[in-house]
């Protein structure tokens, strides 16, 4: 079984949630890991969506 990981990053919550939800609809057997980070002084919301390829 092949697995793939999509990384979604945004500094804005609403587009971030929308992008993650879109991925979860089409992902097969998804596993999501959330994180935050700072890049160039901006807070980023990060999601790693791991799913069957």
C-alpha cells in the first residue's frame, strides 16, 4: 500500500480549515497531524494529511 502526505500551510484560519476539509473529503483513509510554526515572523497553521495513494 502506498501512502502519500499532503502538507497544507496558511497564516489564515478560515482558508486553512477549508483546504484541510477539502483534502479530507477526497483522501482515502486519512490521518491528520496538526502543528503550528513561525516563518518570517508570521504564525502558520500546518496540517500533514497522510492518506492512501
